[in-house]
């Protein structure tokens, strides 16, 4: 199975997906294509070889423009749409056309922009840094514009790992922040990093590495000289869809785990789930048990660990 991200609505679902993949010996590749990009593989080796020095801070960004919306009056669903099926396990609600475009901004269906786009950068950053479960997670932010969207437009999360800290910063009211375009993805160019919408910054002892997802390439900057930037190392990028699909096909043939195996995807997705739980509880700091993936000593937070499923769309526990 080649599975789109995000592959789970909550942590418990992700656990069941891993159990099912292992029980039935299935190859499951998550669509976080960046793990198969040659330039990202090179950046990973660069970090593992210690060329950036020890990295104690990694900053992850997701910045673009996703407008808020107003519901307006309910209407009848189109004749060709099975609305009950479309809702699936989510609570029943009346049809409204806005849901088809705005479902990512509603908690019943999504984890917001962090789950939709930010997961690409978070997965890449976690892989680069070689970290697993966070010790603690804290998240704050808000939906400050007028409208009916539920998920935050401004979101800042802090993930504490052993020996390092990772942050996630999101703004979806910023049309001047630009995603890496096709000219950069397909050519020998780098983004203008301060206004790149989906960058990662790794702060090592010997330099800072800027990484762009989906073909953005990477550059390592050291101390400026004569007030001009000094690039020590760099590599152009290319769009990673083709190598990721090739990795999936080869994994099916060999039965080896793919680059973005379901378990790796789940561990990255947990960062999103934990951050959103913290946000929905008013910015509460969560402590994580790496053995169970549960949130420690917080029954209120654990209520978000698994959803109530509307029958017959019930996810059964995998034995």
C-alpha cells in the first residue's frame, strides 16, 4: 500500500495501522516523498558524518496563505454524493459545500495545516536529527482571523528530545511566503530562504543548514565575511516523487521496508497529534511515555488519543 499522509486522525489509529502491516506482512509506504530525494539522502549523510557539528536546535516552518471561511446556510448534498459515506467515522452533520474545500480546517476531519503540509517538514526534520519520541510537547497559537475555521492559523510547537530541541512555526495568513516553485524544483536554483514557506533550519556547532522540501535543495552557511554570506557546502534539489515511487516498487519486489515505512510515518505523525492535543488544551505541556506513546498523568489529554467512531465506520483493534 502506498498511503497518503496524514495516515491517521489520532495516535491510536496509527498504532493499529502498524499492527496490521506487521500482522499481514504488508509493505506500506507513506507519501512523505522527501525521504527518497537524493539531495535529502546526501544531507542526511552530511549530518551523520558530523560536518555540521552537533545539532541542538532544529526549526521547522510551514508558512503560506489559507483563508478562513464562513459557513453560510446548509444545503442539500448533490445527488451524486453519498454524504453519509463521505462523513464516514466523523460525527453526523448537515451538508455544506464549504466542507469539501475546508475540511482540513475542521477537527472532525483533520489536524489542520500541520497535519496537511507541516508533516512533510516534521518528518524530514525528525529523520535528519535521528530522534524518535519526544520527552515533552508544548503548543500554542490561535485562529485570530474572523471566520468559522477551527484549527489554528498561527501555531508554535516545541518538542523536547534528549540532547536537542525542535520547534515548529506556522502561519497561514502570509501570502508573501512562497512554496518552492517548479523552476527551483527542476533547476539549479535555491529558494530565497527567509521567505521559503516550507524550510527546515538545522543549527549545528559549525554552521547552519537550510533545507527545502520537494526539490528546494540545501545550503550550509558559516560565519559571514566582509558582511557577505559564506556558503560552505550545498546541493541542488529535484522533486522527489519519482524516486519515492521507485523505492516503493522495489520494496514490494524485495519485501524490504520502504524509505517511509508506516512505523516511521506514525512516529512523525505523533508529533502533530501531540502538538494539536496540547493546543486544544490551552497550551498544556505534555509528557510522553515512549514505550506506550501515551501522555503521562493526564486523563484529559488521553481523551484525544482515540476518537469515538460513528457506526458502521469503526476501526477495530488489531490483535
